[in-house]
C-alpha cells in the first residue's frame, strides 16, 4: 500500500488529479478548523511551561523522532528538564499513559517506546495532547514540554513550532490529502519558527539536519555476545519507516551490500515467524524504530543502527535564546 501511495504522491502519478476534488474538501475542513482556534471559538489548552511542537506538514516519517531525541539532549545539557508527549500512534490507549523504558511498542506506540528506551525521558501518551501534558506536569518534574508530532493539533497551544522536512521528498507533488502528502498547504512553512531539512540540501531560511550513524546494537533483550556486523558479511536488511530507502542508502554508504532488503509500511507490526523466514540464518539489520517492536523475539544476530541528529550551532543558539525568553515570560 505504502509503495503505491508513494508513486501517487512523489512520482507524479496521473491519478492525483482524480483525487483533487477530495483535496479541496480536505483543505476547506482544515481551514475552518484552524480558524475556529484562531478566532477563539474553540479554546486551546495553555500550559505554564514552554511547549515545543516537532511536526511536519507531510504524511509519513521525516525524521521527527531523531529531532525529539536531539532536543531532549540539548535541553538537558543547558539545565532544563524536558518531558515529552505523543499521541502514541498505532497503540490503543484509553485516556493517557506514562511510558516506561520496557513498555512494548504495541502498548505505547513505536516512537514513544524508542524515545524512552534511548533517553529515559518522562513521557506521556494519549490522543488528547492537552490531557497528556497535564498528566506529564502532574507526575514528573518537568519545566519544558516537547510534543512529538501534533503540528495540526491546535487544541494544544504552543510556543515554538518546528517543521521537519524530508530533504529528498520535500513536499512531494505539493497537493493536499488525499491527492498529495500534505496535511496543510505549503504556506504553513512560513508560519513556523524553524523549517528543519533532514538530508538533501537546505534552502535559505531552513536549518540543515543530518542523521549520523553511530553504533550497531543488539536487538535482542538478552544482549547478543556476537560481534557487530561488518560490511564484508552476508547480511539482509529491513526498514519500516516513512522513507525506507534512506536506511538502505545509509547501509550502502557504510559499505554493506545486503543479499536481500525488505521495505515495510511505516508503523508495521512484525512477527517472529515473518522476520525469521525473511532473514534465515543471516544477520538481520534494521532501524532503531523497528528494533523496539522486535525486542521480545529477536534472534542473537539481529542488529539495529543507532543514528544521532546533527544540526548547526546557530540553530541551538537561536532556540535556546527563544526558550530563555519564554521561561521569563511564563513566570510573569
């Protein structure tokens, strides 16, 4: 399904014109909903601490999760105590729920499971981000909140908005859902604090983000005693992220030539039988986001590649200066 949608949104498939009338309806509904919050007809939840939204205007992965992890580490380095909220996409959450380091991705969502496993940050998931934020502030010592996604969730007031763009795909065919990948029009990029471009080349007034591979880690909860994979080995690879080719390209850059690769839909759920049949006796290479869904049944020779986001120091300086002022304003 995802491969067909990608052809429609990113490869100029002619069917996009047949879906254009539905995009007009989507645009009208989206505009009315946003306007209701702007005019105060609908009220947004306002919090006593700064709120940073890390989102996008395209459907699918663009690098939001590495950016959230980057922000957590940046804020901690400067004496702040961040917490994170998320919808917990793919999980059936009744109300709100705190995320623990060993929580299953099926219970809290794959991105929340990955974020907390990596950082141990205080995090609460729930379909209503305002409720999740209140629970986060009630249960944890937090002085700034990062919302993983939620750019279009106007029920939560925000102080800083960051849009993450896939630098290769950017805005696709430039059309709104369902004819294109856009949740909001291209105009939205001019209203946020920063547009951050993951890969590709950043344009004027955009911030460049690079994902830097770090180390191979064992997927298995039992911790493999085997040696980490090396490029000359025969391996297979999989990726279930918004743009799987990015992971496969990274493997190529590192010198790996997998015997087989398999792209899965974003947020796919995996079974032991399915992945064992695919990998056989070969080492299986995957993303960190995939790994959190395979911890309970992973074989000893399954590995994930951790990556760290890298941004220019000028971005850090601008963001931290803005946060410092927000903290002062919130205390008045």
